[in-house]
């Protein structure tokens, strides 16, 4: 059963939103639990949003670059905050 659960998690998708504080914009993203913050940055770049000098926060906690969404306890429907490092 564990093997099946791990196999299915490979296909699991979360629909989250990133609140771009500077632009006051909510960007919907489809991600996987094993995606990292760096992967989120790459997804935003594909959408035309630069995020390299900005920090991601979830539940008032700064996310680390190599932290996975699963490690950060981000679930389907979560909202991340993206703010400038100024």
C-alpha cells in the first residue's frame, strides 16, 4: 500500500495561489508536492513575473530555496506571499 501511495503522490497536483504583494495580484499555479521554491520561481518566470529578488512566505514563515512544498506543509488551496527584499 505504501508503494501505491508513493506512486500516486508523483501525480498529485495542488492548485495554489501566489500573492504578489508589489503588484497586488494573485497568480494561480498548479504545482506538485515535491516542487521546491526554486521550481515556483521558474513557474512564475514562465508567466512573465520576475521573482529572483523576492522572498516567499507561508504562514508568516520565510521559505527556503531548496525546501519542497510538502516540507513546508503547503496544501491544495494554499496562498503564498511573495514580497520584495527591499
